[in-house]
C-alpha cells in the first residue's frame, strides 16, 4: 500500500532544490552563466506540481526522443538526466537508491537503472502514467530494467525497437515504430494525434537543432568561445526539452555568448592550452572536474559524446515525412547511435569528434556499466592514434556514483595524462 | 621392433589389441616407453593415439559417445564433414535459424569455448567488465582454437556477444563473417524485418557454400531439426520420473552434443540412447528436484556440486538446454517467413524484454511438469540481461511458493567452494 501523497517524499522537489543550489553556486562563481539553469528549474517545477494539476508524466529513457510526448501535452521526464541531477545531491548523491536496488539487481547493472528502480521501491517518487524506452540501445541494462520497472508498477509501456544498422531499411522500420508510438500515446491520452500540434513541436525542435549546430561550429573554433560547463546543460535540455520554446531561448542566448567571444577573438578561458574530446559519458556527480582542468591546466573539454548531435531537420509536410525525421533522430541519438551497431560506428564518432573539434587529446572516462563501450575502448584508442596521432586517456569510473572513483582520485589521472601531452 | 611408415597399418593392428584390455593411460604409457627407447616415432605415437580414440569411440554406448562429443571442441563428425568438401560455420546464438545453413550443406556449429580456463588473449581487447563467456569465446577465436571453422555468424544478442564478434572480425577474420540484426520485439513489423534479414542471410550462405537453399532442401533440414527437438523432448521426459535414470550432468551433456554434431548423426545417437536408458538403473540419491534458469551454461562442475548435495537438475530454461529444443517448428508455404516467426516467438531470453510474461509462464509450466522443488537462477557476472530480470523471476516464484536462489558465477569454474556452500544451504532449505 502506497503512503498518502502528503506522506511521501517527492524526489522532483529535491531535484528542483539541488538545481537551485547549483544556480546559486554558478551565480557566485560565473554570474554570467546562471541563466543557463533556469529552463531546467522551470522544467522540474512543472513536474513537481503535475500531481496537483492532473497532467500526465511519462518516463522515457535516454535514447528516446521527447518530441512525440510534447505533441500530446504530456510531461516527459528523461530518467537519465533525472538521475544525473540526483547524482549531484549534496553528500548523499544517489547512494541510497542504488543500494536499495542492489537487493534486487546485481551491482554491475547501470547506475541509471539501479537508481530508477531504487526510487520506485523507496516510494520517493510519484509514479508516471506510462513509460517509453528503446530496445537495442543504449545497453542491456536499459533493455531489461526499464521495462521491468513498468511491469513492476503495472503501468503501460512502449518499447521502440531499434535495429543494429542505419540503412534505408532501418529508417523505414523505425519510422513505423514511431507511428506505433504515436498510436500508443493516442490510446494513453484518449486523444487523436493533432498533426498541427506535432508540426509546431517539430518546428521548435528543428530550430533547436539548427541552433545547436551553430553552437557546435563555434566550439570548433580555436580558442573555444564556450565553457565546458554548458555541455552538460545543453545535453540535458536536448534530450528532455527539445520541442519546447524554452530550449530555443536558452540556445539563442548561449549562441550569443559564443558570438561575442568570437568577435573579440577570445576564448572562454584565458589561455587555451589543450582541447579535449570526451568520447564517453561525462562525470555527472561533479562537473567541477572540468573547472579543475580549465583552471589548472588550460585544458578545455570542447565536445563530449552527449553533445555530438547530428543536425537532423524534419520535413513536416505529412505524417510520413515527420515519422521518417523522428526515426532519423531516434537512430542518431547521442549514446545511442555509436554504441548500438558495429564497432565502426563508435570509432567513426570518436574520430569525427576529435577531428572536427581539433582536439589534442581524447578522454574515455568509462562508465563501468557501459560494457559495450568498454569492450572496444582499447581498439578505439589505437584507431584514434593511428588515424589522427592523438592520445587517449582511459580510466574506469561510474559517471553517477562517486563511490567507484571520487573526483579527488580522478584528478591525478588527469594531471599525469595532461603532463604527458606537454 | 622399430616401426617404419610402411609397416604402420600392420603394426597398428597389432598395437590396438591392447585397447580392449588396457586403459588408454596404460596404453599410452606403454607406447611412450617404446618411444623413449627409440623404438617408435612421435608422429606414429600421435597417430596411434588417434586410432585408439576412434576404436574406443566405436565401442562406447550412445550415452558415452554423446558425452564425449559434448566435451570436445571438434570431433570425427566434423572431420568427416570437412573431408567431404563441406563447410563448418560457427554461430552465436539461440535465434539464428540453423536450418538455413544445414539446407545449404553447411554444418552449423554453436560456439562453446569448451574447457576454457583463462582469457589472456581476449583481455588485450575486452575489459574485465565483459562477461567471461564472451571473453573465453574471443580468446579461443584469437588463438585459432576453432581452426576447423570456415566462418562465423553472430547477432545482436547482447552487448558482450556483439562486441566479441566485432573484435574477432577485426582481429582474426574468418573467410565468411555475417551479422544478423535480430529484433528485440516480436510484433508483425519485427517478423517482417527478420524475414528480410533471413533472406539476406540465405543469399550470403548460398554464395558461401555454392549450394542453393531450395524449398525441398529447406523442408528436409527443418524436418531433421524438428526430429532432434522431438527426440530431445522425449529424452527430457525421463527426468519426470521419481528417480530419473540419468543425472543432470548427463542430461546437459546430451543436449550440448547436439551443438557440435550433424543433426542426422546426432538423431541416430539419440535414438540409440533412448533405447539404452530404458534399462538403465536409477539412483535413489535425490533429495530435491531442481530447475536451472539462465543463459550459456555448460559448467558441469556446477551441476556436480548440486548433485553431490543430492539435488538433481531435472529441468532447465537454459540457452544450452531446453530453450533449444522445446518449441517445435510449424511451417507454412512461406518457409523463411515461418522461420522468422518461429525464432522470434520461441522460448526466449531477456533480450526479448517484452516477453517477460511468456518467459515466466514457461518457467512455471516446467516447474509443474517436472515437479520442481526449487529453482537455481544462475547468471554470468556482468550479464545485465539475466541480472536485470532476476527480481521479476524471484517475485513470480515467490508467488507460487517455489524456493529461489540467484547465483552469480563466471563462465569457467571458479570459486567453487563458495558456490558449494550456497548450493548446500539452498538444498537444505528445500528439504526442511
């Protein structure tokens, strides 16, 4: 029997509180950047009061694009950024929920999924109306645990089947999967799809893609006009709020900051010495590690894998063209596309990031549960070196759980690596 | 006597007199002593050993033959198959329709790194967070221990297997390499997708073997495979007896042999075995009837621990067990389409995450059929598919009052002492 709503903890409130404290920290340290956290604050505020307003929340996984949910006026929550915010809870991070889940799941299951199950089992979160995930990416953890949670809760869920390939046949198959998703949402909401509403959502998301592409071009400049810190925010918004107007104003503002810096010929840090591509999951429990690299070594992460979006603009002429566009986006999600198919997808993206962003070094901070990436990390390192002559730092950690490797223990790895690059 | 190559056939027949009276070790010891004395050459000794093995095999009963086949990487059937100019292709995993290969005169060989104990070569590439089954397979692949293979087929079964294929393909490519994208769902669209994948697969196989997969040939292959499934189902029935005449180890050995033997010959052995076990005496040392749940399991040491504690594995839902033979294929005129449907709907593993209910129903059905007292859910460390679903299985078995234990292991035998303690405690819990 679930406790009454008033007696339950609501994790959305804690996330909102954490975001407020991050906002305060950034306001004091980088006052010009504090605005960047406002869209996320508004996002969580809306979810916090959803139970009161009667709006339906949908949980989806990292590699499920959110546009279809906005077209049905649903409130999507991408569960992985939710866990990423929780990883920054002062002192406790996600330990409580991960530990609880480990009564039921082995320790090697991804912390994103363990945290979600822990939240459900602890009753610390309002349950969603439905869950939507992807089968085939990003990993086996997500493939089993995510739908298992919906079955445990007894709520409707939909899995988008993603094949291994990326050819025309695959695009057609995933287009039909997207149509299946739209039908599922019609059934869930009891409403027919409003094509004009979907067009409007796509219009906003197209604009966001264009803006992000321009931001990526800015980041390719030497020196880089935008700080590493924005990467995490950009990725979080792109996978959660794309299809809304809020993300557009956010990206426009970021672009404007970059433009001003470029006009002055200045970089975001006083002296850019090393440019880094972070080709795997960033450290989410402590983004100050990037400040440490920038301030201590003039080393800036100019791109990470979560921001390696491909600029895919959707033709809104008809439902077929829209679903085809959604399928293309689905097949090119970050942390989806490169880990789903043959190893070459992973190598190509790493090489492309390193080449396009003119980096001096690559970092593979291997999230322990990303077994599919770990299996080819060594090969990737060799290939990046053979192709571009660029060195890669590989180390194991858990991007969400500092108990595996703390920031303090991580720092010496960077120090010795960066020293070898001198 | 100093053997010359010309004398060899005659000498062999003389030497082989020993096989009926001597154990192989005594025989080899005797030959080695002759070699030390310079009376025979190393090559001849090796040939004698092979001949000895062949003669010994001919005189085995069917159960011993099947056990022998299950514990070796290659065997005389593979050798004969290749001598006839036909190809042998290795594959991963349960959802690849072997029938298509068989119809094209290719022997499908389900990869199992038998007797693997370490993964040094594989560890150059794969990480310690990759499962030891994948690492063992890769290790054998890199060390060319499957030297008789003419090709390798894989699929997106799990994160480890698909990456092991990537590395094998990039570092030790075999003449034929093919990958199938198998859907994770089994709805109409998924079946259509898989049908297309199978058409591509069929074309690639035909090109490789030079033999067309005609309707007749495919029907015949399907018939042979269905025969195997029916025989194995019949064989598994003996485990329903109060005191089954075969052990859990033997049960698993018999199924494992099917992965490395042409099915026609395998069916003959199985038919012989079914006759043999009619008169076999059953052991009454049975305290608890157990089910094994999980994936790629061929660790006989594990079952030995169970059976040393007077538990008996009477049924399973393993990739290398009942999930291979349980479903019988029913075809219609569209054979490729029916194969696609069959393989996406057969008893599945957690990669079909939507089929949890069917999987749990399958477990419950077998528990009732085989009067199971307890279920051992064993999974290889770092397998997130089986790891992620364990809690739903536990919940289901608790509902029907079946004791459940969730054991983590490596692919190869290790930490057996700790395992023994847990298994013994589990069996005691059941017996109380």
